[in-house]
C-alpha cells in the first residue's frame, strides 16, 4: 500500500520558471492538502480540497494554484517561481477532518535560484 | 498571530529517561489536539491525540496530558529510545473549523542521547 506519493522528490528551478508537483493517494480519501515547511515556521497550509473538483485557499496560497480533477490526485502548480518559494512541500490526505489525522507524503524539496 | 506554540526548538534527553515536550495554545475554541512525529526526509506521521473532554491519553510509551485552564498540553515519552529522535509537531483544531482548521506548532527537535 503506497499511501501518499509525491513527485518529484527534488527539483531546482530558476526564478520565473513554472512547475507542477503531483500528489497521488490510494486510500480513497476525500480530503487532500498541500503544506509547506520552512525552517522555524512549522507546517503551513497552502491549498486544500474537500473532494474531487473542489479546491480552497489555505493560510499561504499566494503564488500557487491547485487542481483536483481526479479524487486520487492533487496537483500543486507554481506559475512563476520565486526564491521565497524555496521550501519542502508536503501533500497529505484524510478521510475527513473529524479526528485531524492526516497521512503525509514524503515531501518534495524545491529550490528556486 | 501564532495560535499553537512550541517554545522549545530542541530538547536533548538521555536514553531511558523521560522526554517531555510542551505545547501552548491561545485559541480557547480548540477542542482536539494531536502530536505528529517527523523523521528527516520523511513526512510527518500521526502519533497520538486527545480530546478536550479528557485530560490524559496514553498509548504505550506515549502519554499526552491536557490542561485546559492553562491552555497547555504535553507529550511524555517513557522510556526514551534512540528511535524517538525526531521533530515533534503539536497541532490543534476546533469544531467546525473545516479542512483548514488544523493549526500546527513550529516543532520541537527531540534528540535522544545514548
């Protein structure tokens, strides 16, 4: 059982380039999330989805877009990467939010030069 | 404004002793609290949780205590083992908060020394 899988694991971009991070989950979860983790900042929610075809903004959505065309996939896009977006990105999923228990992927380390 | 605070960025404990990780919160609406554990190069994993109707929840070597009046919770690990070395995130949520209602602290890096 793969759980939550993120691709790519590592990526280096130049300022202004675009890219997409892919998250796939095989647990039939309704809810999916994208977080970023920065040193001394903990985990901050970028965008989330409560079901196929839905997306919503989290705490730090600026500079990112997301899509949830299929229930098992949640894509995070950077249209024009900036150095401030250098971070480790985590995708997570959950059945709902009754218990707050999220299942996280292994993370994607993005560096923007 | 930081609603969930972990004031100790790091904590070093000898193997076999008790590890106590602390977490404070400011939002009195929070009613469910969780601890996540994260190893380097891995995603966080759920460890233990507690509802506001309880003041203690135990799972093997891990116990979480909640003091609602002080808006404080703590995670106790007894005895501490080398595999417990990780970053621990405290998180809190409130009823009806929705999918964006989970708030994380900044984490405490626990180091278990042999």
